[in-house]
């Protein structure tokens, strides 16, 4: 085989296996059955998720939590933490020092956990948007400049992130985000504005002044889908919302998104084209 042919094949193989490092994800809140939707979403949209650990890990100092985060003799340390929607936020009181100090990325799918009220994590300095807020029909998310850069679009433009099955949005954050960046906001029926999504870099100050040890993402999801069992964490997302969440997760972690079929086809055809040229 000619050297150039070998190079083309190697390039295609490298691209196909570009999910560089294996990722272990810890989902805190609920259990494996209750978090099945989150696990399915991760496995369907990212190529390098090798293990998902689900459980009630609100007690940061407990043996179960420390084993889930740091690994054991027979298991690897976690690479990403996700606070799911199936959780009791009061359990996260007085654990900010532990979770905010983690150097791995942490994602919260609800402002209930990341608000400052009740001495929770304090990523945002306020409480939550009134739960009798505007419904999620239509383009409910307004992008900031940072959100437009990440998700595409223009600052001040809107995105339809959530379906309208839920009767109300439950429940975005309020206040400031410290040195973080707000990505998208949502309004309530009284005209108030709340934080739908926000991002922090490692070393940023949170809304309550904590130094965050690693990258952080708040991406509020609405679980209010009538009759859904278990908690329908991702059922409220539109196609646009799913794409936005995938982009945000890949941005703050080492997760590798599954390529679009068209991208995979183009890459394959390009490599095959190089091979064919070498035959003539």
C-alpha cells in the first residue's frame, strides 16, 4: 500500500475514534431507573460515555458520594457530574464547598439546586422564577451575546428550546451569576426575567462569591410533561433544545458528540476519494 493511502486510512480511523478519552458520568438525584432518560440521552448523543453512575449523592462527604466521584480500587474517578431533575433540592444545603470545589465539570439541570436560597450551591445569587410563570410554547429563550456565540444566532434573538407540554416552566434562576456568563433568559407572566442557562469557567466566582474549581453549566429543563413516568427530563426539549444542550455539554467537558450522519459521510467520502486518486 502506498504511503499516501496509509495516511488517508489512518486519518479516517483517527476521526472515527476521535472520542479521545472515556468519560464516566455521575448523575446525582434519583436512581438509575429515574435517570434513565438522562442516561439514554448521553449514550445516544456522545460517543465516549463508558459508565453512568446514578444515585442520591447530595451528601458530599458520604462514602457513596466519594466513591462515585473518586472511584474505587475497581472503578475510575468521575469525569463529569450532572444534577438531574429528579431530586430534592433541600438535600443540597450546606454542600457548596464540596461540590463547588470539584475540578471536574459540573452540570445542573435545575436552578433549584444552584440557587442561593437555603444555603444551596449559590451559582446564582437569587432564588427561582415564580413557578406560575409563562408556559413554554414558542420561542421562549432569549439569547445573550455569549449564548449567541455558543448556540448560534444573534444577541437578543430567541430560540424555541422547550415544547409546550408543560403547563408552566419549572423553574429558572434569578439574580447574578458572579463572573459567569448568562447564555439565555426567560420571562414570566409579570414581565420579570430569569436565568434559563448560564456558564462558568474554572476559577470564576459564583453568584455568591465561591471560587468554582472547574467549569460549570446551568441548563434548566422543564419536567412538566403530564403523565410521564419516570420524570420526563428530556421530553420537553425541542430538536433545537436538544442541539443546544449537546453543544453546551460538549463545550464544558470532554464529551464527544456523535457526528451528524452527513458529516460522517463527507469525511468517509473524502478519505475514499484520496484513496481512489492514488490508484491512477
